[in-house]
C-alpha cells in the first residue's frame, strides 16, 4: 500500500539548488573565452544553458516532483520503447547528426538533443519496474538472469554502434547494482561481469580510437602528449597548477584554447585550476551528499519499485559525476562523459533535473526505519 504523502527531503532540495548555482558559476567562467571566440560575446553558452537547460529542466523537475512515482511504473514499457525508437532514429539519414565520427545526436530543424541522456533514465525506470516484479524469481535463469543479460546486450549494441562507450559504462554501472539489490546472487552477477569485461577488452583491442585512449592512459609519456594523450596531459597540468586555493575565479590558463572540450568533459579542470583543491572538494562533497541522501531515500522507500528507482537515479547521477572526475584527473581512461549540472549541454541538464524531481517525489513517501 502506498504510504501517505508527507514533506519531501529538504536537504536534497537545498543540495539541488547549491549544485545548480555552483555549476553555473563554474560554467560561466569556463565558457567565457570560447564564447568570445566562437560567437563574439561573453556569455553565449551560459545563456543557452540557462534558457534551454535550467528553465526547461526546472519545469520538468517540478512536474516530476508533483507526479506520484507510481505513474512512471505504469508507463515504463512505453518509456523503454521510446528509448529504443530514439536510438534507431540516430542512424536514419537527415535525422541522426554525426560529429567527430560519432552519431550521438538527433537533429530536427534547429532542435538538437542527445537521446542517450533520456535512454539512461528510461532504462533505469524500466529496469526498476521489471526487477520489482521478479524479486521471487531472481535465481531463475530463464525468467530473470537471461532476460537481464539480453536487455543489457540490446542496449550495448545500440551504444557501440554510435559509438558511446561512456554512456554504456554508466548504464552497466547502474544496472548491475540494481540487479544485486533486487535479490540476485553475487556469483551470477560476477559471472556476467567477467563475460562483460572480456567483451570490453575485445572491443578495445579491435577499435583504433578506443585503443588509443587506453594507450594514452597507460602510456601518457611524450610519445602521446601531442596526439591521443594531449587532453589528459593538459588536464593534469591544469589541475596541478590550481594548488590548494587556485589561481582565482576567471584566471584559468587552460581555457584559453589549450584544453580540449573545456565546457564539456574537461570543465572540472577549470574548476580546480581556478578554485583549487578546495573548490574541487566542495563539488565532490556535494555529489557524495547526494549519494548519501539518495540511498537513504531508497532504503526508506515504501515498495520494491521505488527503492530500486531511487537507487538507480542516485547511481545514474553520482556514477557519471565520479567517472567524469576520475577520467579527467587521470585515474581512469577518458570516457567523454559530461559532469552533471556543471558541463554545458541542455540534454544532460534537463534529464538530470527531471531525475532529481522523481527522487524528491519518492522522498515524500518514505517511511521511518527503526
């Protein structure tokens, strides 16, 4: 039975406001020079982020907050089918937009968006629904284990064709823990993970661009410093030069054309270069608090679906954040993932706020645990 609605998690609400403000502050500085060079004005990117990311995102955030989370379970199949249709549209001529050798965007007139952001959330909603109905059959190979593998393989094919290994990594990093939380045996998950790891290694070995990224990670010496390892080299220089307190807001050197993707997956470098180690830790701490609050909501959620959905949304946002930070800091190979609520990109921004709205709605129905 659905628990009676009460006040939502105020700390989560304040945290969302903080992350929005902090992210816009960082992006305003990171995008300044690029905006001047490209459009001849100082704040093109930040204005675009506010108009098409923040305002639309806040609208969907409040909509998701007002709609009972049960609604998403009722239409989960439609959401999943819509996700598959969007992935198919990527490969249709005059609709799928190819940039940098990758087909990750849909272009309809002047409207351009990245469907992978919708697909990530759509799959989490569908998976939470599907797993919540199979909690008693988690050890069944035919009813649960095999269908779970096939669902992940199906999405894997679409993302590899784009190619978009970063988004696929986030999806798998969410779906496997949800499978475990739903009651799957760890040995089954471990076996699937080993098979997946072998598949990833084979994909890296037989793909030039993936192989170059791995090589630049394991061999970041001068031999790759001007080619595949250039972005990583400049990122490490920028992060290292920030020191404890940074060079000062607006004083980044790397954003002057030296650091690639300065407003996308490299934006964390500008943050640390300008605001230092302390500034970076503030953002990381924000995502850690988000992780804690999200899992607390999941633990107190009133039913299996809401528990899995809250956990999935929490994993989706925080995993992407920490993978981005780890990659641009040289801890793992570069993935191309953006930093939620900080990087430029309205598709990611809108879906992240929409996801947080759902999470906040679930917090309105949580129960007190003894």
